[in-house]
C-alpha cells in the first residue's frame, strides 16, 4: 500500500485543519470559595455555564495591583447568606449526578432550590421545583417555601388543602405563615362553608363522626378572590 506523500501528511496534521469544538473544548480555571468558614476549590466552568450571576462576577476585571478573588485560600470568594450544605448540594449535582443520585432527600432539594434561586441557576431551579412538587409536603410548609423562593404555582393548591382541612391552624403553623396569611385562610374557610362549597353530614350510627363533601372548583373561586395574586390554579378533571 502506497503511503501518504509529504505534502498530504503535512496537510493532515496542519493546524489549519483544526478547530475548537464549540461544546467540549474547555478553558477552565479553579476558584476558591468561602462558605460558612469552609473553603471549597472547584471548577469555574459549571458555575459560569449555568448561572448568569457567576458569569457576570467572573467577567468583572480585577483592579490593577490586586490579587483576583478566588485564586488562593488567602483570598477566597465569600458567599454570604449561603450554607455549606446548600453549596455542597450544588457541587454534588454538578460533579456526581452522572453516576449516582446526588440529591436524594427533600432537604437536599430545598437546599438546591435556595442556592439556585439566589444565584440565578435557572435550569437547576426549575428541576428543583419539579422534584419538590412530587413530594408529599404539608401545605403550611409548601406555602412558606413558595413565598421564600418565589414559587407562586404552589400557593393555590396549598390554600385549597388548608381550606378543606378539618383541623384549625396550630400555633406553630400560624407563626410560620404570618398574621396576614392566617387571617386570609380563616376568611377563605368561612366563605367556602357559607357558600356551601364545604358541607358536613353527620352519620347517625357514629354521632361524633362526620362525612365532609367538597366542591373544589367553588373553593378555588373563593381562593382566587381572597388571594388575587395567586398566579395559577389546579386543573380539575
């Protein structure tokens, strides 16, 4: 078999025929972060790729004569208002999720929702919202999470649950919700009963037992009036 000529061989290895792959040619650096007095040294790539906040931060020029933040343990990038658990959940998501489920508990997903909301990881935030939505969470907790992390689609279903619940709010629940929400929940529960959307029938053979019937559409109409800021409502079959 005849070999390649010198000219052909040179053309095959010439840099003129080479180009950087647009997706998988990384010019990456490591950055040091300080989170709750704990140092982390990680790749910038994932942070810059997925967060508008970090893209802007790493694009800022360093003042002349100063050591850039994040280049050493003595000059880390401090992340204030973030727990090391939240940051570890974010890093496990980036580094480990290909090989094993790195985020496995509800508290891990909530931590991921918290840090993704704060630092504008939009895709990760959407995934965290989706996963938390699948969990069985009591309505008071869901309302507090929705308000804290700006997830309005959780509010209407949670208010619906509280309106249908037989038991009144307990003191710790009222404290978590705040006065305004407590007053509105009481108003919605009263209106739903007054308008016949929640009815109770007492069983004669169990004098202290009642059967409750609910008109979810009617209750949601009440919720829409009491909480006009609620963005979404459930779909009923």
